[in-house]
């Protein structure tokens, strides 16, 4: 039993008052002679049992009422698992305030448990998982803090908080109480352990839970793909709602347990521009991963400079781009013109034969790529082309006959709309051997045909599009592959999807102040000068939602929690033991729970007493005829 | 009807609390009786003694010796001199002197009330030249004074009454049976008692008197506390006769007790009516005239 207001406990002595009065009445009983008890005894015997019972009942009721009221005011609560006796001790409480703690009533229990422990400690200290760098001290301050905080971003792992707590515990010998749901994800990367007996864990997690969430959204050729995941152990049916500008689309889908599901919404974007929206899943117990925000960018017509050594070398690329003049405007330039071209005017460039580039051109190209530009390189089959500085490659490979694409990575957004069979008829007569990056298409001789260097916004083809090198230029897949590649490169240069707590970095055109409009309100941000274009750094991204940044130009991005926050799977005990922690309870009753119960009980007892007295008075009242 | 004959100040003389202040039982008895009689406009009970009552016109058949010749000398008419009738009534005042009669401890007890009532009745009987005897009893007959009509005898009765002390427990039924056997000549038995004994045993004893052709008048004395149990707080009640103690909260059992008490009185009233016994419940705060009227009414019926 624990009391939050123990100063009321001395009032329990009030319970002795009825007993004193009873005994005093007995002691001060007046003796009275009476002629004969003959008649009285008969009546008394008849009434004795009821009178005695009533006396005892009333005495009991009054004593109970006078005991229960001060007991209730002292705010008692049970704490069967209260980890240590904090009567005169210091304790460090780590409160896991990650999003997963918002599941069901975990957060309320966590706060109540924290309050209970803090109330029982002479010098409590608090660390929040989301703000491990700040140590909160002082009981009153911590109590006020607990009133204001809620599950938030920045606590996807408990590592920083536990590391700091371990350090404090070793320095000062503090006992540490971790209040968490023991989410596997939050504890998986911890590779140190606490001194024995120093870490005790209040576990609010459960093995059984139901939660499904939206884990990803992508846009491909007028189709919005939504990835869903049911983290729970039972199949569930959910309604998925896509909200985009003024249109709303819904789909109801069955989600098998622990299996990723992708659904598609068809959407026509006629005009270029920014399209912010959201996908919502019909609610379950963890709300935070039920909504995912997005911003799609439909670019205006892309002018694509095509750097070629000769006109014939790039004619197939040129013709392929001309097939979609709605989106592309090809511009053929000599490779030698690279040094005199203002590359920053173009979001993407194609270099058909970079083997002829000079070292200075590579410097320009590097600068362009580091400033947010992107490029598609068609690497020649020369043993040394000077491209080594950008992409390692090895000489010329001429297979006997030809090689064909063996596998393509359809999980990559670029190739998501293709099938391996689309590439099977292609014959590659000669190619260079590329190394590094992510292989998107692999040949039958295991050489990469297409690779991506994401950090450089670069796609590299291991061939040049010429009839002597490949018959791809005659195949149906050539044009869409080129178009997809360019669109992919253009769109991926502007990041629109960020995670809660991230520092959002956006490249803007001017150094002028910008207005940031988000779900938490409006504020003004100032860009910082950078090497290529000014950068805006936004750190206030703790609230999920769609954000707009505007002055003369409008920028937009979405902020979402990490999809893994929705995975409530608890950590295995074996993993937990390596941390040196001991689970002490999952049931710390919040203080004050018994207060209301006791006060109701006191009221009920008073009511019973009134009924008993009223009944007796009613029996005493003579019936009027 | 009779009460209408009173004048207000006379009532004051009959109140027990006033009588309690007077000294000497004979004086008290005289005050009660004189007060009672003087309150009456006209006595309806003439003819009981040898004392002159009134004259009436001579009628044929009257005895000549009863003619008042002095009146004839003055008026030359024959008048008969009528005397109050003298009877040979033998009255027994049977007074309960058990310990229960000592209640309450205050200014006067049931025994005091009883002795004053007995003295008053003795005085009244003696005044009417009736023979009066006195029997006091508790568990047994304590004192038996046979009836006489002399003034000296009255003083003996007064002395006995004045010296009476409450003691012992009650055994009314056996005492009355004993007494009924002892009194041979028919007479008037006046029982003054609180009747605290087994009621089913008392009634046969009363019938015993009736069987012996005695007239019986029962004054059932009680204090208001006995009837109403009017105590405010829980009390430890001690039986005056047995010494037994019991703790009661009167507020809780008062109603049931009152019902029982009234039922007991009603039982006595019915049983006495069936046995042709006059039963008079009498609170000791009641003025004496009520008791005296009861006696006189009963006495009149005897004639």
C-alpha cells in the first residue's frame, strides 16, 4: 500500500471516536432502580438481537466511515511491483516516450508509474527517451513536465537514454527504472549492459496486440502505390482512404498478419506542380501510423541536354526523347560544350560518351551533381576513359555472340513498372564492366548493365546506345526505360519525404526569408548560403504532416513517423538479459485509484447508516388512525 | 358526574405531592377525606350510620318510636327523624409492602401513596362506623390487624401504616389465597398493590375472595415510569426485589414495553370484570379522589 498524501494518515485515529463514545456511554451508564424487570425482560429478550445487531452495525459503520475518509484523502494506491523502496533514495527514471507508447492505455500507465516512483523518491531524476541529452530533476518540475509530454518523435531507439543512464548509474550509483513497452526495434542495437541489479524495467508491452499501419507511398505513372503492414498476429480488415487535393478514394482490404501488402490508387496528374495528400487507415489502437502524408512533384517539361561526341552517337537517344515532347525537350550538344554550358539550369543531363571528357569537365560535372543535379551516363567500352573518378569500371567486354539481361531489380522505383521478360530479347554485343553502386539490371555474364549511384544522383549504363553495341535501341523497352530513368533522376533530386525529428534540408533558389506553414503553425525561416544553392534547414519537424515553404517559389515536403514505430513486437527475453535489466512489473497502479473507491464507499456507508436510523425512526413513529 | 361536584381548591388538597408535604399520617388521612367530602355538594351516601340525617313527614306504617316529638311540639306535625344507616361492614385494607413498592426514590413512593390511600380509606370507613382491618404483606402476610370500628383501633392502623417499611419480594397470589382462607366473615377487601407478580396467578387468587363471598376492590398502583419507561438514555435497571440488573436503551424498546404494560392492565381489567372485582389502575400521581370515588361507588353497590 502506498500513500500519496500521508499527512492525512494521523486522522485515522478519528476512527477511535465512536469506540470511545461507546465505551464512555457504557462507563457512564446510569444505575436506576426499577420495581420489577419481569415485563422488561420479556420485551428486552425479543428486541435484544436486533438492538444489539443495530448497535454493532452502527458502531461499525461510523468507525469505518471515520477510517475510510482519512484513508481516502491520503490517496492510497497499490504498487505490487514497485521496484525499489525509494523512501529516502534517489532514482533515475527513464520514460520511453516513443510513438509506440501511444498504443492503448500504455502512455497513461507509464505516466502513472513514473509519478508513483517519483513520488516515492526523495531525489528523483527523469530522462526522456526522446531527449536523452536533458536530465530533468526536482519532483515538482518532473510532475509538471509529465502533465505536458506525450508520445513523440525522436525516441525510435532507447539507446541514447540508456547509454546516459548507464553512465549516471555508474558514476553515482543510482538505481534506474526504465518504463517502456520493450519494443524490439527500440532495444535491438544496444550492446552494453548495466551493473547487476541497477536497471529495473516496468514493462507495459504485451505479446498480443493489433496494429496495422501505412509504411510507404510512392508514385509511378499515374498510380499511387500504398504499402501496408499488419504487425499484429491476427488478420484484420481495414479501409484505406487516399486524400489528394479535393479527391478522396477508398479501398477496403484484408491484411494478413505480418505480411506487407501493396495497393494502388489510379490518379491522373494533368498539370505539373506539387500534390500534397495523405493516406489514412481506419483507426486501430495505435493511431500514429494510421496516417501517412506525401507530396508528389509533377515537373514541368524537362529540357534534357544531350552531350554527344558526334551527332550520330546520340541520335537514338534524341529520337527516343522526341517521342514524348509533352515532358521532354532534348537539346543535343557537343561533349566539348560541357565546359561552356551552365549545367545548373538543367535538372538532368545525358552524357552519351563521357570517355571524351577532360579533367576540368569532370570537375564541373562533379560540382553539378553535388549541387543537386543528376545525370545519365552511357559509359563507353574503353579501357581507360577518365571516368574512373566518377565510376570505377573495367575495360571492354566482348562476349561470344552476345549477352542478355538476366535479372532486373523490380523493387527499384525505376524498374517497378517493368518485367524481366521485357528485357530478355535484348542483346548486348559489347559492354564495359562496372563496379560499385546498386545494380539495377544484371547480364547473363553477371556484369551489371545498369547501376545507380544514389549519393551522386547518377544512373550509369554499361553501354552506349548504338547499333554496334546493342539492339536495345530497336526494342520497345528502350523508350520507356529512358523516360523512366530521366523522370526518376529529376524527381529524386528533390526529397519530399522526411521522418519526424529529421533536420529537413532543402535547396532553394534565393537567400530571401521563407514562410514555413505546417501542422503546428507558421514561422519564418532563413536560408543559409551554400556552395551551390542556398539551403534551408528545418529542425522543427516533430509533428507529422504536410509542410509548405514559400516565398516566390513554393516548396513542399511531408513528415511522417518511422514506419517501424508501428511494430509493437516486444524484445525477446534473451536479448533483454544481455542489457542487465530485470522486469519487475507490468502493473504499477497509479496512485489515487483507491481514493475515489474509498470515498464512494464512505458515502455508501453513510447512506446505509441513514437507512438504518431512518428505519428505526419509522418503526418508532406511531401510526395515526 | 361526581367530579362536577368539586370546587377547584379542593382538588389541590387531594394531590399526592401536596399530601406528601404534610406530617402525620392521621392528619394526612383526615385532610384527604375532609377535603374529599367537603368538595361534595350533597352526600349521596346518607343512611349508613346512626348519625342524624334529616326529617321526613310521617307516613302510615312508620314506627311510632321514630317520631320526633320536639318537632311535633313546635310544629304540631308528625315528622320522622331519619338517621344515617349504621352497618356492620368489615373492611380489610390489604397493602403490598414488598420492595417493588419502594419505587421511586423521590419525594414519595408507591408504598407512601398506598399507605396514604389506606389511611384515608380507614379514616373514611371509621368515620362511617365500619370496622376496618389492615393486612400488610410482601412474600407472606407480614401484619394482620383484625377489623374494629373504634377510634383507638384507627390509631393502631395509622401507627402500623406509618411504620411500614418496604422489604422482600412479592408473592401476591399465595398471600391472597392465604388471606382469603383466613378471613371468615364476608367483608370488603381493598387490595392496594403494584401487582408485580405473575398475572395469571394473581387472578385466581382474586377469584378465591369472590368465592368466599367477599367484595373485592383492587387498586393497581404504578408510577408513570413503569407505564411509559420514559428514560432518555441507556440505563442500567436494577430490580428492587431480586437485585437483578439489566442494561436497556429505553428509546429502542419503549414502544414494545408500553404495549406490553397496557396489555397487562387490560388483562387485569378483563379478568377482574369477569370475576366481578372492581379493578382500578392508579398512577401514583393521580389525586386521591379517584380512589375514594372508586371506593364509594363500590360501597354504594354493596348497599
